[in-house]
């Protein structure tokens, strides 16, 4: 009987948790970047691709949207950077890293992939195999080439056999229509690079290049959000908001060079200036008088009483604040009734370091699995974490002008009993000159900021946002929050 009672209590405690696991927002007009499979599926759906060449081009075009030129993203072991983290967190990299992301998507589409390193000039590329041939797509240089008969995308050995495939590609209309070699590279460099490379064997999916692993390890883009928390992803960066040290996180080719002549990507990106990192805010401030907020706290020898967490002996409260985006900086504020101390774990409870109220950025920077522990013998009256995180705005579910259907879901699609899920979009409608040929922000006018906020009443939950203007709007933010009832 005692065992059954213990099991009942454990199950009751587990069912009381109100965290939203896999709290996802998607739209019918953008790519769901939460998995390699969802990316490939949405890219193919949105592009209407039918043939393998069309699918390869669609994946290439998607990566032009989400990636820009910068350094290799690095994280200290045991953390690592895989394709989904490059897409969702950073949005930038050098040639080998970007092509490792392409490799992962091509493999997810069912195609073998091999690396081909160039020595003249130095460059790392990939080729993929479908329809019995190898095909060369270069998302870093912004290039691919149709064969002379325009029947398929050429491989590097095709270019070696006939350099005019590349040299005459632009003249013959066999290259990407938009942003071809946009950052100053030349077809002659492609020819010499192909000549300086040799084909390799097919690489395994887990094999990557430099700092980018072939697959993500211990990382998921899916959000687990606790009651009392709000995650707001902004479309702008803040000073010192870059989590990777030693790089500015800005596209190395300035003045929107890679999108200003692109009628597809240009209107999406021209509102924000040179492509760079983006930040957002994460605020966690649980209300101890609300059962929904308290249910997500791991308590030892403590219970919620009169809006406080009251101790019964030596007590502790652990707040698990894991995010799919790295912390850039944070401040912590806790108020005790009596003696109390704080500590932070940057690795999901494996190790702990003492902390004080105030700036805790040094303890959380470029970390994802942040936990906070409060130990006390009297009571914990309040706790609040204000943090800045980094993310890639190019991978977020942004809006287009016209109708957008938004879908909100969680892993189990069950609403918490004691909390409310809220999704908020903020944007400015944009109007662009009709005869515009360069997408550099000039001549674009904006409305006042419009805000659409929805309380989720069932899961999955859908709603529409009708956006005015004649060009994609200037996105301000998207927020997901869980509030106690």
C-alpha cells in the first residue's frame, strides 16, 4: 500500500507540471526549422519542386536565406555545433561549415554527399548524387551550373571536362537567376578550384567539417517553456549580444551585397541593414502565489505559502531554464526572508557555481541548459531572471504581406491546466516603390508597429494574420509566453 501511495504521489506531481514541451510556432508560408526532416519537407512544398534538380535548387535557395558569410561558429566542449544549431542559433559560417549544413539537408533528402576541397583557391565544397550523377551546389559562393544542354545541374568533373559550363554559364542563362557569385567571386575561380580538387568517397552523415558536426549532438531547436516565462525573439541585435567571441557576427560582404539584387530574398532582408546576428529576451519571473508557476519548480523541503516558498528545514528550489538559444547575458534578482544563497548550473544540473544578485553573464554566456538553485532556511520571496539570447532571424516564422496562417503546437498538444499559452507577433507593414530594382531599404515606408496577440485555447491552434503593404513587412518580434491563470 505504501508503494502504491508513493507512486500515486509521484504521478500526481508529474502531472502538475505546466511546462510547454516543444512549444512551436509555424506558418503556412515559411519553413519549419525544428528538424532536418521538416526543413526538407517544407522547402520542397513551398517551392513546388518536382524533379531532383528542382529539389536541390530549393534547398540551395533556402540556405541562401538562412546563412551568411562569417567565421566558423565554435562552442567549448562538451557542447558542439551541428546543422540545426547553425541554422537556428547562428545563421553564419565559412565554406566548410555552410556546406556541412547543405550536406545534412541533401542526406535527409536521401542523397549521398561527398566533400571536395579546393587548393586554388582554398575552399571547401560538397557534391551530391542523384539520378546517377554527381551535382555541385555552392551555397557559400552562391553558384551552381546547369549543363550545356540544360538537362541537369553539373558536377565538378563536368566543369573540369568542359570549363565553359562555368565560364559561359551567366551568358547562357545556366546559373542562379538571383545573387549569382554575389560577393565578388568569379567563374574563373570556380574553374581553377574544380581543377585543384579531387573527388572523395561518400561521407557518413555524422561526418562534418571543421567546427561543424555532421549532425547535432544533444541539441534540439524545440522550446520547453516554463510557466512564468516569456521568450521574445527580436529581428535586431544588441551590443555585446554575440555569444561567440572573436567575431562580429556580421556578413563579411557589406551593403546587403548578397540580397540587394535578389527579388525573392531582398524584400525580406532589406529592412534590417547588413545581415548580422539577432537577439531576443528571455524573462522568467514566477509568481509563487500561482499554482501553475510553482508546479514547474523542483522543491525540496519547501512549499508555496502566502505567495512565498517557505522552508521546512534546509530547503531548496531549482528552476530549470533550458533554451534552444544560447544565453548572451543575464541578470538575476532573488529576495529571501532570512538566509539564502544562489548558484547556477550551466549544464543542466551537472555542475554548480555560486552566484549573486546582479550580472551573471559570465556564468551563462553561450550556454543552453541553465538551471538556477536557491537554498534557504526561511523563505524565498521572489526570483527573476532577465536574459538576452542569440538567434538567427532568417530561420524564424516571419510574416509576408497578404494572408499568413499561423499554427501553434506542443509536443503532446495538451494545454496546461493552470497556465495560459500566449503567442504575439509585432511588425510594421511596408510599402516599396513599384519600380524598385535594388533591395537596400531605400524608398520603403513603414506603418506604425502592429501587434497581434493570441491566447491559445486548444492545440494545435491556428489563426490568421492579414498583413498590408506591397512587400514583406518589417518584423519586430515574435513572443511565446506561459502565464499563470
